[in-house]
C-alpha cells in the first residue's frame, strides 16, 4: 500500500483539488460547525489539501499519513500556501503515540479506510480514532459505496485527465475482484509529453470493500453514536443501490468499550 502512494508523484494532478474542495468543504464545515470543532485531525491526509483548506478557514489542523512521500508533499503544499498545519507520518492504529489526544474532530476522507483489510485491524483502527478524540468528538468517514460496487461488480471508474502546457496525463482506475473478498485497486497513468511520446505506469494496492452494515456496526462498537449515513456531500440519505459514497458521521460517546 505505502509504495503506491510514495510513488504516486502525480497525485495532485490526478485530483482536481479546486473543484473537489469547492464541492466537499461546505458539507465538512457544516459538520464541524454543528459540533463546535476547533482542533481537527485529518488521517490518511495524502498531500494535505483538505487539511490546508481547513487551516485557511481557521481550524487548528494536524494531518497524518502512513506514506512518508505523501507527508513530504503535504509539507511542501503547506509552505507554498503559507498556512499553519502540522503533518506527521502515522498510520491507522498508531495515531495516539504520534499526535496525542484531545482532538475535536477526526476526518478520514477519500476512500482511505478500505486500506484496513481485516475485521481485527478495523476494530483497532476505530479504537485508535476514539482515543485521539475528546468525548463528544466528531468522526467523519468518507468511503465509496461498496454495497453498490460489490452487488453490481462495478469494475471501472471514471477516467481523469490533467493538462499543463504541452503535457497531458490520463488516469485510468479499475478493480480486480479477488477470491478472498478483497479488491485490487489499479491505477494506470498515461503521460503525453512535448515530444508527443506516451509513457505509462501501472500501480496497485489492496482494498477491503467495507459494506454499510459492517462499517456502521464497527463504528458503534468502537464507542461512537448515533451513527448517521449520507450518500454524498450534498447530505443526501445513503442508498445502498444508488449512492456514490458512504459517508459516516458519529460522535464519540463519553465512555468507550
């Protein structure tokens, strides 16, 4: 898993951050505002774009990622934007020793939690999430709706493109459905340069397609509640057959198991 993201040098070209943040931030900030949040932990933060945007809106933000390459880019992006945000190399289940406790909210965006591959690891990850949060702290998880993916064997995702002058990138993404119930997530990067030559690179990682019932049960068992699920960042209700996302929002209860 780490190698894919350490080597994904085109990640900030792969995502149209201006469009994505304009789409997602209003929903995120509504959740943060309604819970009176000041300190935010953005786990699996990638190149730090969500964390930077929230810091620009006045939140005190720490970002973590298991990929040292991603954290390095997040720090570069923060310096370029001249905002205050701290970034730390830390993975799921290992947050407390690296960032401490006392956060008002924890965000896990961008289909990151499916990198946790077993029920035991999910339990440890969610316990770690609970431990870094204050009682009443907000948990917000954004996954793909794997109920629909698995029911329909939805293999391909929408291609993405990026252009800089005479340079062009095309990103293709698709799943392989494995016999053990996991998915292999494949990313093919095609790059066209000024010499009109195309190059290609293929990368992959393994995901666990956590379904609605599995994830919400695990979140509840970890000491969060009540659990509210949305199907996208407009706040639409979750529908297992048609929603694009499974967004889970809950608060840490005063006492955790």
